[in-house]
């Protein structure tokens, strides 16, 4: 998560979007799912 914080800080300095950390369990990966389906795994500090 520290890496995402540093990446988000840099992104803010260059006018880009923040990074998010999504530790998705292997058994949740499926071709039919969209990125939005995985956002429930987002880790918030």
C-alpha cells in the first residue's frame, strides 16, 4: 500500500489519477467480470 501512496502522490504532482490497491483473490478472477466488479477489494488507508 505504501507503493500506491507514493505513486498517487507523484500522480497528483503531474496531474494524473491516483493509484488504488486491489488485492483480488485468485478464485475471484473471471473473464466475465469488469474492473468495477473488483473495486470491492479496494484497500483504503
